C-alpha cells in the first residue's frame, strides 16, 4: 500500500481520522471568523457578547459580578472593564446587593437582551452559510463528524439538518 504523507499508509482509518479532523478544524476556524464578523456588526466582542448572554439568561436575578469572571473564564479586572463599557452603552445595569454592599449584581437591560438576540440571529444566519464554504460539509455533518471523531458517539442529526436548511432558506 502506498505511503501517505506523514508516513502512514494511504487510506487507513487513521488517515481518515486526520482528514476528518482537518475538515472539522477548518470548519471550526471558519465558524469562528463568521461569528466574529457577525458580532462586529453589532459592535460586540466575543467576550461582551458572552457577558450579555450570561446576564440575559439569568433574567431579573442577574449574575454576581465575581461569578461572571468564572463564567467568562477571564480576570475580574477584565469583567469590570466590560461591565463599565456595557453600562455606558445602556446594555447592562449594576446594583449593589442589599444584604452585602460589596456584592455587585449585573443584569442585562431590555436593550442588552434585544442586542443579544439580534447578534444571535445574525450568527445563526452566518453559520447556516457555513456549508457553502468550499470543501466543508453541512453544519450537521460537521457536528456528526466531531461527535464521532472526538467522543466516539454516532448520532443522526436529520432534524438539525432540516432546521438549518429552513433557517438558511429564510424559513422559520
């Protein structure tokens, strides 16, 4: 059997794993770029978007600012700067807790929730176009391949394929 680049035999299951991993990585990187461009349309960084998602998901209970650092996996000082910026933009509000004034609770404002939803929709439309990127399979095929390669799980995503197709064609 001829040798593949890298020394393995061409056409072996290991070569197929590498090919699938390369396609997945290419798709992941392209998805990251699409998402970054989509967020930029809404003047959001990935971290500020994540903060809006976390505070929006928490609803009226909000999120303690110290917990946001854990959720966002970044330093407290970075969260403080993000919160200040988003407060200035009217996207979040900060309130000191009544029992312990040292605790600051961050809540998404209605405008912040609207912006998070708008950014989510923009990303969804951008990611639906991922399959149009040359050399990449559909989003559901990418997900199925990733689950099989990295977790050893075989899952059919036909319902996802239908939903992505409907979303991409303007349905829903």
